[in-house]
C-alpha cells in the first residue's frame, strides 16, 4: 500500500516539475513600439497628419520658472538634523546615560516644532511609555545624531503618558458608551 502511494507521489512531482519548467521558460519579447518623432518645421508632415504643433510641443517650449533661490535649501548644513534622523534618535541626560528615544515630533499650527514624544523604559523595544517633552527642553546635537535632556529616565517614567488627539477621542467615546443606560431587552 505504501509503495504504490510513494510511486504515485514521485510521478506527480515529476509531472508537476515539468509543467513548472515549461511555465518559467522565457518567451520572446516583442520590441517596444515607439511613436514616430514629431516633424520639425523644415520637414513635411506624413500623409494624413497635420503640420501644426501639438499641445504637447507647445507646453515643452514654455520655459519653467523655478522658485526664488531664497526658497530653496540646496543641501543639509552640518548644524541641521533631518526628521528621519531625529525620529528614533537616542536621547541622553546630562550625565550621558540614555533615557529614551524619539518616537514622534509635535508641530503647532504654524509648522513650528513644539516638542517631541519620547519612548521611555521598556526592554528591547517592548513596553515602555510615551512622554511628551517641550522642544525648548531638548538640546539637539546633529553631528552625533543624538538629543540631550536634563532629566533622568526615572523622572521621565513618572510623567503622565503622552496622549494623541486620537487616543483622547477614543477615551471620550468609550466613556460615553459606558455612561449610556443599557437598552431594555424584551423577555418575550
């Protein structure tokens, strides 16, 4: 009984392998079709086509005006720190001990940074809490990709958790649902 089953399985594997091999063979690719170049003013248009410039060529001829030079940042300065380096950066206290890492950046309605959210505590990225701290309490050291604060990890652990607007709204909704009287059920 076992011998015929093994033989059938082996044959099925060979047949399936052949089918897969046929599916993975490369098929000849057709050459890419390119549109004919637009006629220049000195060339006659092909029969059935107008020699008038198309909207595409007239759009290409209009020069594009770049923004003013004072609006452009051509490169990062040595004293700058990009957000992708800031988020996840280690945060140290005045004694050089790591107290957490940057989890998020908080902006005001005018686009100015007002603070950062630190991840404090936890082990190997698990657990811990979010703590919001004002931007003027943070010393940025872009050359080392680190930030410093004048607080210990223990001080930051006893601060209330940072709550986003989404978390506040969810809590309020949950409180409203809990305070609503239960609807009477019918016992018919």
